C-alpha cells in the first residue's frame, strides 16, 4: 500500500491535515461585515439595527464604526460603507505587499553581499 512507503512523505496526514483546515474554515461563523451585506445594509436607506441581523453587541463592530467602515445613524441603525471598506483593504494590501517587498530585497541583499563568491 502506498501510504506505508517511507518515500511517500507524511502519508495520509498530508491529505487529512488540509482537509481538516478547510472544514474548520467552513464552520466559522459569518463576520459582522458579511452579515450587514447579506441583510442589505449597504446604503443609508437599507440601514439595520445590529441586533436584527445577528450582531449581539455593538462592541464587536466598534473599531469598524470608528474607522468609518460601518456608519451608525442617529437612530442606532448601521450600514456598511463599501467604498470605505475597499479603500481600507487596498491600503492594507499595499502596505503588506510593500513591506514584504522590502523584507525580500533586504534579505536578498544580505545574502548576496555577505557571502563570498566561489574562486
């Protein structure tokens, strides 16, 4: 049987581990932003109370409210500002990508300039 062959690697574990990770990801509860989108609360007219869409406490979205991703109306209804969300995600991706680029170039330079060339 190929799973007992020592040359195969981790065997059946190499199949079960990713499958377990995928199963755990699928069982995760929906986040507050997705709940707002599914409820249609993406405009001021479609604003909804947080309790009505399954968000039990305002503290769960406090950071999104202070950043402007979720807009809280005077009457307590909230809606998702999708343009602001896209802007914040783009900024985070640009900072992450730029940071990764700087780290990779720095590591390459360290390896390239600190190792002796073969003679």
